[in-house]
C-alpha cells in the first residue's frame, strides 16, 4: 500500500566508489553536476566534524513521526546513510542521542534528516555525521505511516535507494547510482584544475582576461568612467 510499505534495496553504489568519494569537496562534486542539484541550505551539519559518504537507505515519514526511522535503523547495513524525507517540519524532533547511539553501534555512516533533532549538544560534540533542518526539544510520535526504500526528494533533490550521498560542511549532495563513475572522474579533473589556479595565484600569473571579456559580451564598460 502506498504510504505503508517497506521495500528491499535492489542496488547500491559499491564500497570502492564510496571510499573514492569520501573526503572530496562537495562543492567540487556539485560543480561537476552542473550546479543543478542540492538538498537545500536548511540541511546543516549538526556534528562537530567528519565527512559523509555512503549508499542511501531512504525513508519517507509523516511529519512529526519517526516510526519508520526506527525500522530503518534495524535494517541498516554498515556504511549506509539513512536519508529521511520528513517534509521539513520542525515541530517535533525525530532523532536524538539514543537513536544516534544505535546508529553508531550498527556502523551507519550517517543520517540525513529533513526535519528536526534534539539532544543537539551531545550530537554537536561528536563526529557522527548528522545533517538536519533544525532543533526542537519536543519529541516525536511513533504511529506511522511511512515508507522505506522508495524514491524521496528533499528540496527538489531526488534520492533513490542505493544512490551515493555525500556531505561536508558546505552541505549535502546525492550522486545518482548510474552517474557516480562519471562524476568521480570529472571531480578529480576539476580538482587538478583548481590546483593549477591556486599555483597561478601564488606565482602572480593568474589569467583574469575572462572578466573583461564577459563584461564586454554583456555590454558593460571595462574601465571606470
């Protein structure tokens, strides 16, 4: 039944790909995806430090209810990222210190929650990657409905079960399963280009001619009048 279903994940990015992406700047990965994908600026890291990378175990919850998050924790495999679409509602917290301890014990790579957390001080002192949209002390309901391992969306970013989810202190990004290899290669190429740019800046040889060329193209004067 739609709204009440738990499905199997039929594919997921490999551990090798996850490791290859781990620690790469999310901004660079985003640039290589034409800057068209993002989980929205509200989802911020609640933890002290640590990058995020892993295959998505997706959860769709009714706002204010975390029953399916608890179920997902029992299903999660080491290295999974539990990604929760809770509608962005901040009225009730859906995740806290106890659930974080469960996730850590199970080897979950991190949590992405389009909703609120509590126990923010304890979460904020740790290195377990946890991204959320806000904080409130009010606890959740545990009645459902909800779905696990279905396509979800967070601020327009679609996440399918098994897609690669990456995060750092700039935010979050989903790399689709079918595009991960191509995006990885492009990201490494961009990082090499950025190294050259930084070297040119240090040497005083950076080519900035593109600035005036762009100004001329849009009809703007290049010298102050």
